[in-house]
C-alpha cells in the first residue's frame, strides 16, 4: 500500500517536474558509468606523469627555439682568433643541447681520420645508422658522433666515430654540428 501511495504521488506530478527528474537521473547514471570506466581503463597517475613530461619537453623545446632564433647566422665557434661568432661557455652548452643534426659535411671531415668509417660509409650508400650530440657535464664540452655499418650490404662491420664539437652552423632555423674534432 505504501508503495502504491508513492507511485500515485509520482504520477500526479506535473510533466515538467517528471522530465527534469528524469534528466537528473540520466545525468547521474552517465557520470557513474564514466567513473566506473575510468577506474578500470583510465590512465590515472601514469597518464598525468606522461602529460607533465610532454609539457616539460615542449617548454624546453620552445626555450631552445627562442635561443636559436636569437643566434647570428653562420659559423659559431668556441675559440678566439676567427671572424666567426664566438660562443660564451653558457651559450656553448645551450647550443649543444639544442643541436640534433650532424650534416654530411661534418661527417666527411671526421672520416679523414677514420678510414674504416669512411670505407663503410662509402660501400653502404652513405647511410648513417645512428647519430648523437650531447653535453658532457664533467668535461664541460659538447661531443658528437655517429655510427656506420655495412649491414645493409652484407658486411658485418661497424665503426663509431665521435669527438668534440668545435663549431656549429646556425641557419636561423636550427643549429648543426659544423666540425667534429676526433683526433
């Protein structure tokens, strides 16, 4: 009887109140459904950590791009006695961290002192397997290098060339390694 009494009261409510109540129940059901789904398949803490890392990477990249756009175009060196733009120690480190490219000119110059690397580079069709440009905090110097192999032509040899970066080339858009001292 009590149940019928409540059902009759609900039936007697105005249509707009019934519709509004239905909307509230539907909204609560949707929110609860998504909450349950988020518990099982949501990224949670890992997703937040990844998003923060990506935001930090983007902020760092914007900072480096701003630095690169302020550099003069041309050759940037770390030593006195040239007509090229000399980098301060702080700027040298920043440019090193911003540089990712090692052009063919720098690779060919480094080959002069490593015949095995030159030979592999020539027979494999000028293919570079891996490159790196990194700042060494202990030595306060920038180092760059690359690896060549003959794997793609059936030669089971690999040569790694690395050395100190003495100069960079600033194009106004990016910076590139200009000369690798590998002797």
